[in-house]
C-alpha cells in the first residue's frame, strides 16, 4: 500500500526561492543587530554581513525584473518606437499639466 501526501498550499518555485532569500536577509539583519548591541562580539564580521545583505537584495531585485516580451526580442526596432511614443506622450503630458 503506497500513500502519497499532497500539500494544499504549495508555493510556486519562484516565490519559494524569494522566501528563502528574504529569510536569509532577515537572519543576517538579526545578527548585525545583535553585533551592534554587544560591542566586541563578531565585530570583524559586520562588513561581510552588510555586503552579503546587499548581494542578496540585488539578487531579489534581479529576479523581480520581468523578462521582455518575445515580440520585443524579435523586433528591436519596435522597442525604439514604443520608447519614442512614451517619451512624446510624457512630454505632451508635462506641457498640458503645467498650464
């Protein structure tokens, strides 16, 4: 007899990965706080932990940035046209809103 257990609230791999990154960042922040509260304790690791937190935050930000749509990858000129239209629209909005 073979039983399988299925979890109801399983997260997608993307969010599971982000959760692990945020958990690690929080752990490092707690260690930094304790080090600052207890001078002389692990002071040599402060710089390392601060740099590690920055690297992990950059990794989270990098994962949040969406991939460009396939049509923009196939036609780079389309990206230029869309950017031009957005700039013209922004300029028009700035002129009309300043009146």
